C-alpha cells in the first residue's frame, strides 16, 4: 500500500471519559511487518488506545492512520485490512465453530484458507463443536482465527494469551511469529512481560494513559539498571576488593551466603576467573539480568501484574 | 419441481454472500433455541386447535351477528403470534448479542452490525408469515371460520401490524441491557397488551371503556383491522392509522436509542 512505510501512525491521541483521562497525548508509529507491544497494568489506557485505533471509539483529539487510512473516514477499507481480536467472548453459544468461521470468512474479499488456519490453531477437530462447549483456550484461539481470517495487513490482538495455560500460550506465540513471517504487522496489547520480551520488536510502556518509555524490550531492560548482575555462593570467604578492583564491577553486595555483583561488559567471565585464580569457586551462578518488569518498576514506581497471579 | 428446488437452493445461494451467511446462522440459532418458534407458532396454533374443538366456541351466536366465538379468536391468535415474535422473539436475541459483544465484534469487520438486526428481522418475519398462514388456513379449512372478506385489506392490516409491532420490539432491545432484561420487559408488555387485544375477553364482548382503551393499543388496533378485513370488508382508517402511528413513533425511538454496545 505505501511500500515500507508505517503501518500504524498515532499522533497526540487523547481520550477522556467524563473527568477521567484514559489516554493522554499518546504518539507512536509501527513499521510494516513489526510486532509492536503495548504494555501496562490494567486500566493504563492500553485497550482505549487500541479501540481508538480500530475505530471502535472516537478520540477527543489526535490523528490515527492505519496504512494511510483514517479509521472513521475510511471505515469500510480499514476493516478489510485490519483484523481484530477483542478481549470479551463475543459469539453465540449455540453456533458451531465451522458455522462461525464460514460466516466471518464471507465478510472479507480475499479470505484465507480456513482449514489451514484452524489446523495451525489446533482447532481442526472442533469444526462441528458448539461454541459453548469450547474451553477458554479454544475460544481464545477461535477469536485469534477470526482476527486473521480476512488476510489482514495489520492484526490487533488484545490480551491474546490471557487465560491460556503456559503451553497454549507458547503455541500462540509461535502462531504470532508465523503470522509476522507472512508480513503482517502486529499490534499486541498485553500485560505479560514475558510475552512482550519474547515477541515484540518494540514496546510502548503505558501508565496512567501516557507512554512512559518506548524502545526494544532488551534496551528498555538494560536502561532499567546501570548494568547486569550475577549472583552466586562462594566456596570460601574472600575479600570484596578482589572484585571491586575489576573494571567490569561497579558494586558488590552480600545477601546471606550469596554474593551479588553488579557491573557491565563481560562481567560473569571476569568475576568467575578472578575468583578461580584466588582459589574460590562460585556455586549456583545465576544471571540476574534485568527485565521489562524492572524497567516498568523503575519508570513508574509500580509493579505490573505478576504472571502467577493471572493464572 | 421448482417449489422443491428453491428451499434446497437457498442455503447454497446464502453461503455466497455475507448477509446470506448471517441469515443462515440466525435461522440455525432460532431453530436450536426454539423459544420464538414455540411462542410464535406453537402456542397460537395449539390454542387455535383447542378453541376449534371447543363446542361452546363453535356455537353461532345471535349477539355476534351469527358468528361463533371461534371466528372472533382467529384474528386474536394472529395478533398473539405477531406480538410474541415482536415483543419477545426479536428483542431477546438482539439484547443478548449486544450483551455478549457480538455487535461490537462485528463492527470491527467490513460488515456493519446492523446486518444482524436486519437478519433477525427477516427470520422473525418468516416465522410470523408461516404462523399466520397456518392459522388462517387451519382456521378456515379445518375449523369453519369464514374465508376473509377482503384479502387486500387483510394483507394491508397484517403488514401494518408487523410494521407497528416490530419497532416496539426494537425499542425493547434498545432499553434492555441484557437478554434477561429484554425478556422481562417483553413479558411485562405482552400480557396487558394481549388483554386489550381480547385474549381473555374478545373486543366484541368488552364494555365501552375497555374497548376505547383497546382501540388505542397496538394489539387492539391490529385485532380490529384484521378482524374487520376478515368479517366485514376493507378496514376503517382508525386502526390502520393507529398502527402506522406506532410504526413511526417507535421506529423513530428505536433508531434514536438503540445502542450497538
């Protein structure tokens, strides 16, 4: 459509509900073929941002372009090229999977091959099943199938893996990577750090309706602290100065029997080698690499939902 | 031959278009959850058979100008069927689709959610027409009701009754937040309105005040127009205009207040 330009352009988006400002001056652009994550705690404004982008809500101000199209002015064309997966269950209980797929297929000019799609999503044997008999994970996958059925150029996936078990979640991630390999741009709303780190080329961290940081997940994580950390249990006591004199090391701390060393560069090699020369072995070495979670805490002073609490 | 080929060809043709597919699935849902079919066809046809077999209902009464009580009940049962479909059959699925987010989900596809509303209308209309044909044919052929005096007036009366009642159903779907809410509002409307249609006391037996009120209710006006077409001739303007008025007012209100999410 517009070569290798932006698939999504959002500038100064603002949306209020009465006195509450849900989205406040949000701007970002997503390149074609990119997986772009919108990450933040519940109520941060992620879903409102995405709902404005796909034309479900009208922003108070700001401009939105998807492949150069305006979600309100070019409604028909937008829905042909943008596939959407919403959070809520939205299908009648007494329709069969195959009947739902055939109906959604008929909405699009050039739909995809349904058999192949549901095979990839692990719904191949479910065509004759009623929607109400599907498990939560199967419903979620059907919802993803409906988002992809029209061969979209952009897929918007809102909390795609919420409610899935860990295996189903990893399957969904593989699917998304496969979809991107076909050149589809993906806008992924999530509050799972691991998901964003695994899938996204870039992530916008949203808090209280504002973007607090926007970068590649790894860069955001490194930015969160001044370096990386290594944690281990020494076989014998040693003088801290042994390590603090190393150029790679910035700090040495003690936590019970463990030693935590923070620093930069080839930190782990330098620490282990130096200790070995001094006759000390490092047991149970753990790389204390910082994560998006750290980045989020550092930038906002608050925690995202913990993965375990969501299951 | 062609009359057999058509119902077979329709599903095949329907699958080629988005609207056809939506209608097809609405038909399946109506069949799998046959509340509308039971209320719209089953109950009125059952009542028709019961009333038709009651000797006291088949006695020609001088006070009714030689008509039987059964003759009076044919239009009442027609209106019963229409009211069931308009006040319950139409709004309950629509409210449930909004409650589930089906309409919202559709508004992210190239197909507008209003197509589901139209498809529901088409399905309920087909159920209504089936029911009316069964009631008229069985009422006249099996239970001796007089053949309609004015067929054109009857068609016009039924058309205006549908036009007046269906928007009331849409308005119920607009007011209710949930399918249960729509069901409660629909039933609260159905029984008093059916009283004024004469279900418990036919209009010909109503005292003056009740009849006056009945004339202003949508079901009362519908019964009057249909009954006059069947027994006398082209119906008077008053009930027809009353039905047209309900169509306009509730059509406007439903359009104004219906929400897609």
